[in-house]
């Protein structure tokens, strides 16, 4: 184990506490086009982009459990979805090895869309039946756009605060310029 692992765990715990506070107290009260941003998913995506698939999956699990508890929903549904999203985003970033802000936007949009559809299918299976296209146009698509738009500034802010490491493309470009 590296020497700085307690500091990394502390950052992750602090990030989770801030996410819970912001999501439950502020973000869930602000509605844009009838939907609110999902900070738990956004931070899972940002963690997966910055630290990889393992960190993304572990953070996604913790964020999903906390989200299920905070929203008083069946325990484990969001945890499963966020684990999958964290792992998939981290794997994609590892496979392509570089990410820019457009990539962050697209990864967040795709992750949000897949997570919303998966959660919608779960809600459809256990809850009252609503039309799929109604849910798609009134909830899934607006929340996908909102989550993607909110992810980019949060990603930049967390890089500036050194909570998430800078992407490989920027550090590689900085190394080329120094030779």
C-alpha cells in the first residue's frame, strides 16, 4: 500500500459527505425542466474518469447505497447501477487513455442515460406502469442533458482542488513540452 492511502480515503469520504449535503439540501430542491441533477452519479463518473474503474465502482457502490438511503428507496438498486456506471466509465477512460472536456461531457451523458433507463426499467417493473416514451421524454432525456452539463464544471473544480488527479492527456502534453 502506498503511503498516502489515508489521505485518499479521507478525500473520498469528504467528497461523499459533501455530495450528501449538497444533493439533499440544495440540488434536490432546484428543478430544471422538471428534473434535478444526480450528484451521486455525477461524482461516480468523475471519480471513475480521474481514478479508474476500481475506484469508480467502489465509489459508485457507496454513492448508490447512500442515495438509496437518502431518497428512502429500495436498498441496492442505485448501488448496482452506480457500480456498473463507475466500472464502465473507468474502463472506457482506461481503454482510450485520454479524456478532454468533451469526452467528460459525452461519458457523463452516456452514463446518465444508461443509469436512468436502467432505473426506469426497475421502476417500471415494480411500480405503477407509465408509458415508456413519456418517461423517456419527460425525465430521462432532460436529466441526461442536465447531468452532463453539471459534470463538466464539477470535474474541472475537483481537478483544481486536487481531489481528482489531472487526466493523462494533460500530464503527457506537459511532459512533451518540457523536453
